[in-house]
C-alpha cells in the first residue's frame, strides 16, 4: 500500500482549501453600472467616485484621443468627444496579501455627460505575485 509523503499531502490539502475559498463576484460592478448611466454629469461622477474611495485620473478630450490612438493605455471604450476617466476601486484584501479591485473607464461627450462606462473586477489571489 502506498502512503502519501507528508509534504505532497500537505500541498494537496492546501490547494484544495484555497480552491474552496474562492470569493463570489463583488456586487460593486452591477451597482456601478446602475449608478453610472449615460447622461450622468462629469462633476457628479467625480464626486461619486471620490465617495467610493476611487483612485482615478481625468483626461481631457485631446488626451483621451491621444491615448486611444497611441494605445498606450488599455482602453475598451472609444473617446466620445469629451473627457475620460480611468480609475480603480479597492474592494477587498485576503490573508495571503491578494486583493480584489474594480477598474473602470468612463467616457464623456462634449457636454460633459457620460456617454459610456466600462467596469471590470480584477482579482490577484496572492500578494507576492
């Protein structure tokens, strides 16, 4: 009869334990999609992002177009004639140093009204990776 050595058995047990610890998706992405609807004013959007502890940057119309053309920043949405906002909202951290964040992109039209928004949850399971 073959017995598992302690180290591989411990590694297998740890892997199974971690696999069972998967967090469900955060409700933040659907909440953001509901909150940031087309027509949302830029000033209100910036206030709302600050209230959610968001780290973000606001780019002018010309900067948004330049970033889009240069493809220096991953952008899912095309500029809409006004400013754009890129940001990250911290959601949670785990005991392994990992974290979950929501990244976002908002594009506004020439009247500073929201034209479109994109929100994506990003998970980093281990802090040392």
